[in-house]
């Protein structure tokens, strides 16, 4: 039975999509069967794996509407063992369309019931908001990875997200677990980066992944070539970081 992991933080630019794409690719390389779901209307995870967003006809929008099954929305990508359910800009409308629906928070959970059997891991790339799309992802998920940028405002908004997770645990998904806090965009030369790492580790202890994602030019370049960092440059610092993260997650889930 596959584990569903949402990659969430309402702050933009913290490395959610980079983590979703490269964690999925790393798990795939480590011979796990992975489904990556793009639940962000910006569709960056879709284009980041070389899929032309304009040509997307069925994707996350349709599975949330229950007009297609996940199997019918799946596209292949260049990363081994990774399938993708793509997004399109039309996903913006789903927040409005779901408002009047009964059990609107459970649309994704219901849609993924069958798909769980087919994969080892299902990774959901969430939108940078705490709207209905992210709520659906967190209600469907078994756990959540929270990327935190090693910058001045790193912890801003984290309390709000943790409160949202608590209320989802209370109302919609009592089994939702925090997989871990992931420090991203780390630059060892900057005093500030080191301070943020110390601060987060001091406050959250075991909740923080040992793996830290370093700032890496190759990581920034890979999406423009429609490839994961593993395909683009497997020897880069970014690739090594994400392989380490994937191994940490596999180890944690094999206990």
C-alpha cells in the first residue's frame, strides 16, 4: 500500500516543487514506484518533468471533479519509475467549483483510494496557499513534508501551517503525520543560513530531516530543461542531497 506524502507550505519560493519533483525522481531511481501529483495551478511540477502544460487535457482538475480516474490522468515522464498526474491553469477554478460540494475536503482522498495500491509512494506538490486544494491534499495524505527556506523569514507562517495541520488532524484526517521539516536553499558560507538551521533544529529536534538541501545552480537549471536533477546532473550537490532525503524517507518508512 502506497504512502501519500504532501509537500506543503503556504509560503511561496521555499522549494516545494523542486522537492516534489526531485524527491519523486530520487525515490524512482532507488527502485520505488512513484506517482507525482501536481496540485498547484502554476503547474511547475508538470513542466519541470518535461510535460507541455498546454497539451494537458486530463489531470488533477478532472480527478478532483471525479470525471476521470487517476489511471486515466497519468502521463509518463523521463524519470524512471515515476508517473505524473499533471496540472493546468484551469485548476484555479476548482476552489470555486468545490465550495458547494458535499465532502469537498475529501475529493482527492476518494480519488486516490485505488491508486494507493499501485505505488510505493504518492507525492503531492501543493499550491502556496492554505486553500481548498491544499486542504484536499492534506486530507488525502498520510504525512506532510514542510520545506523551510534557510532565510530570514524562514519561520514566519510556520506556526500558521502547523495550526492548520492540527485542525486537519482534528476534523478531517486524524492519521496525518508530519514526515519532517526540510531545510532548503542552505548556503554554508552565510551566517544567516547557519543561524536558521540551528534555530529550526533547536525548536523542532527530531522533526527536522538530517538531510539539508544546499543552494545549487544545477537545481535551478534542471526545470528549464524539463528534467529532474537526477536526469540533468546526477553528480551535482543537489542530486546527492535529494538521494539522501529519499533514503532517509525510505528508512523511516521501513520500520
